[in-house]
């Protein structure tokens, strides 16, 4: 049933839509804060593409390689120290420190606070 001469209501089993005189379609049962019903433009954020290693400069590649080698060296040193150090000289269980030191942050934590 038309509410104004230019506006008609179309009802289907799942939705009730209103077509205004300007041709826009709005859901009659939608929330008033829905951006599509109040005419607010919804912007989609563009994801920043990750740089691949081949797209990086030679100096960036060198820095990444240096950091990788340093990280592996710290982890290897911490693991070797945990295996060789007596239990009395380590704060906490050796197994926990062994698992924690599998990454550089855990290895640095062990070297800083895990040894007596």
C-alpha cells in the first residue's frame, strides 16, 4: 500500500523494503545506525601489502640476514648453556627454560634472569 504518491512498499517473506521516489531501497526493519540506511559511505581499509624479500633493497636484505644470524646465535648459546649448567645454578626448572629459550626473546630472558 503506497504511503505517498512516490513511495511504494514491497514485502517479501524475509524482508520488507521501501522504494523511495528517488529509487533507493531501504530495509524497513533495519537499525537506524546501519550505514547503508542513513547514507554514510562505508570505506574499506586497504591492507598494506607485505614486502617480499626479493622486493627489498640489498641493505635491508643484509640487515635481515644479520638479525637472523644474531637471533640463531643467541638461541644456540642459551640452549648450550642450559644443557651444560648444573641445576643449582639455574633459577627455575631447566626444562621450562629450555622451551622458553627456543626463540630469541626467551633466550634473552634466560641469559638475563635465568642464570644465578
